[in-house]
């Protein structure tokens, strides 16, 4: 029994540390996911949306530190109760999301391991069983090191976690799990292979047959039925192959310029998903870099989802008219975790990208 307990303890502890770390390197990404959960159509907790970022940072640091305390056997009562309450809450959340099809990716492991809602729920069920075992067999949860050593290690883990979170908020993530990492060619990442698996749909046809309603399901073809069609519904069974980048499009005045811009050998892209939320000092700090790149023959564009009135505000800040292109806000948030962030591209290949705090690191 003790052997099984220690196996469960190590597995859960390591999983919590891993799960906390991959979200902590990208706290903004997890806060976007919380905003999705808090928003309309899901939990309807709109009053929490402004606090999504501090909640995200607190939750992931607590999750990571819980993994450490479980492995060390430190503060066993607090650790056991925290684990139980956390997994019960997230099991409910993933079930709600899966059953009502509210959120397509739970964000449990950030962008490192995307899971669909049902996969997330099944994962949480396994964790719930293991944590219940750890919770009720508390006599096996003992400190593995002296009390002072355990305290020091937990304190150090808190400090390291806070630093990782701070770095992720003020710079780009230490580890980039997203499809727009440095070295990626965007056009190549948008290609769907000819032999790729296609999406599979079930079509539910409702007929009136001799005064009785019957539903017949096919995967596309119209049923050979002698009756009156009343209604039909489609159900996605398997979404098939989805390329790593599938929502990238650069528009201007209703025209698609994606192909043209992705063929530019010298392109500096300033990505700012929301101009009204960007800081004035950010634009002031990146203007010398914009001018330097322009002098070296680079085409400089600003990629945003903001309307023209916000674009004019930024133009007034920088005292010139910038070259704006429109894209989906979620896609821009995925491209770079900075508002604004800068990317240097060569024919669609991301050669470098930086947070506006680190603009001086962007070289020709």
C-alpha cells in the first residue's frame, strides 16, 4: 500500500509541477483562457474578467508549489485539502466545458499539450482518483527531509515561481510552445497535406414518416427515405487535420494581403492585438527601432484588431502615420505575448521576435 501511495504521490506531484510550469512561463496565455471561462456563454462571471491575470498568476504558482509540497511531504494537511479542492473544482469545470461544449481547449497544460474538453475531463477523473487515495491514506504522507530543509525548499520554489511569472509578464515566455515560435515559416505551417484526414460529420435527418417523426443519421448522403424532411442537424465527430497555423490572415480595406506580405524578404511586424490597451511609452520606445529598420529597407507594418479611431490615437503618439493591417485578435495574441510585440520575418520565416521591453535586442 505504501509503495502504491508513493507512486501516486510522485505522479501527482510531478504532474502539478509540470502543469504549473508550462502555464507560468506564459501567464498571459492562461489569463486569456480564464477570460474565456469567465466570459458570456460559459460561467457568466464577467466581473472576474478584469482580474483574470492576477488570478492566473496566483493559481499557477499555487499549483506548482503544491506539487513541490506534495513531493516533500511538507504541510501535509494543507497540501491534501488544497489538492482535493483544486481537483474537484477543475473536474467540475472540465465536465461543464465538455458537456456543454463551451471551451474547445481547457488550457490545463497551456499550449504545450492541447487537450480537448473530454480529454481534459478524463485526465481530471484519473487525477481525482489518485488525489482521493492520497487524501484518505494520509498516514503515508510524511516529510522526506528535516522540517527546516523542507521549508527552505518550498520557499525557494515560491521565489523561483514568482520570478518565472514576473519574467513571463515583462518579456516573452522562456519557453515558446506556440506555433509562431522563432524559426517557423508561417506559410508552410498553414499548408494542409493532400492526404490529411478530413473532418467527419454526422448528419441527423428528421423525417415525418406516416405521421411519425424519425431521425436517420448519415455521414453526408441524403437518406433514401419515403417521407417528409422536417429538419436536419450536423454534428462534428472528428475535426480531422488542423494545420499548426490556421487563423492567420492580414487584411487591409477588405483585401487579403497575406500572401504578398509573407513573400517579403525584409518585414518588420509590430503586433498589437488592442491598441487602446497598449502603453504610450511602448510606442515611444519602439519608434527608433522602426525608423532604423525602415532605413535598412524593411517594410514595417502594424498588425492589430483595433478600429481606425484607436489607430489615429497611436499615430498622434508617434507623430506619424503607421501602416496598419487587420487580423483576428485571438490570432495576434497567439503570435506574440506583448502588446505591442515585434517580429522580424524573411519570406514568412520568423527570424526573431521580442517584447517591447526588449526592443534593443532586435537586430538586423
